[in-house]
C-alpha cells in the first residue's frame, strides 16, 4: 500500500497509480457512512476547510462541504460574489486572507488553469484543486475512477470512451491521467475542432465517430457541452452536435449490456445526453455524485492529517 506524501492535490498527473489506489481504497469505508444514522465523525475535529469558488458549482462545492462536515471539520464557504473580490481584492490576497482566518485546507475552483498551483505556492495550508480552467479537476477524476472500480472491480483492459469537448474539459484530462495510470484503455471522441492537438501523447486513442467506439466500450463518459464555446463557432450547431456526438437511447442500445453511462454533471439534457439515456439502468450519474462525497472524505483525511487511530473511529 502506498504512503501519502502530498500536501496538496493539484492534479492526477502528480499522483502515482498506487497513490490513486490509496484514495480509492479509503473511499470504500467512507461510503459506508451513507448507511449510518449518525454520520458525523470526530476524525477532523478542530480542522477548518474553506471553499473558495470563483466559478459556479453544485456538486463539487456541496460534496466537499458534506465530506468535511461528516469528518467533523468546520467548513466555511466563501461566497466570492459577496466577498472583497467584488471590491477589487486580488486572488492571492483573498487566499492569504482565507488562510489567516484559520484554513487548514483551501478548496479552490478558478477559471484560469494553474490557479490552484499558484495558491499552493502562496499559502502554507493544503490546497485542493476543485477545477482550474481546462487543466484538471482531480477530485472529479477520482470519483469517476471510484465509480468504475465499484462497478467493474478494476481497470486493467477496460475500454473507456470519453466523448465531447475534449479541448476545454478539465474532467477529460483528469480522467485520462487516472484511467491510463491504472491500466484502462481510453478512447477520446469528439469533433476535430474540439480535439486538442497532441492529445494522443497522453496515451489515448483518438476517434471522431462515436458509434463504432461505443460498441466495444465498458463505459462511456459523456462530457458537458460547454455551450459558451458555441459563440466561437467550434461546431456548426447544437443540433448537429447532438446528432453526431450526443448520447441517446439508440446509442445506448449499441453499448454492451453491462457498460456504464457516466456524466460529470451538470447535464444539458437533449444536447450531449438525452433524458432517456441519462435514465438508462446503466447510467450512474447520481451514483457519481454520492461517490464524490466518499472520495473527498478520503482525500480530506489524507491531506488534513486525520487522527492516527483511523478514518472511521
Ligand atoms: N462535475 C462538476 O464539477 O459539477 P459542479 O460544477 O456542479 O461542481
């Protein structure tokens, strides 16, 4: 079993396969908490987790809050729109202020790639990247990995298709790092204009036609179509995108019977995924959200230095 040596989590590119497996193995016991009547543990009592989100979030921010609270930590969610950022305070000064207010862990989301790294170089406390531009979203990657492992038992030889706007997707990058390190075969599928040049150097296959890729997939991760990119003319129309790359009932029928349908959320129903496909019995979209709490508990435990007598005691 690996030993955890990281102060921060900035990306899955920085973790070894053993370190990723360590987080996944700790997330298993954390998920047992869901079945308990009283969920609150004393593991991180006295620790303070502050979330600092410069972009909107439902799943990530909420699940970090639930995870930290179930572990007994105090949690503060800084509302950036109502903070002194609105008066012109810089990102760095905001982070230093948050640390001075007593943060042991800062969970940060920012539109700029590298923002979490900059923060980690600035503050003394731990930093978790909750999504930085199109760079990485490592805890989404970990919860996707956990969901696949939970349903499939492991990764070696598994074929995972990631479909959509690969170019702008931090989820795709974290999934690619994690899945390839753990031995899965990844195929990325999307329009050529949304496929970053050189992506195959990360060890993935590139395809532009979804139907053929689905026939052999053990799982398909459908990325949110970032509709704001539509303004840039990177694909002809949302309707055309849905026709060529959308996950729908017909495409779900092409998948092997035990394949997983995943989506990081939030979904644009009728665009990258139809309601029928999202409600397919093989879809695990809400399970991914629950698993996000378990994985984030495991990570907070590792970073915030839980008590020696164990995670769940
Ligand atoms: N998957 C994800 O990051 O969702 P939120 O934007 O709701 O946090």
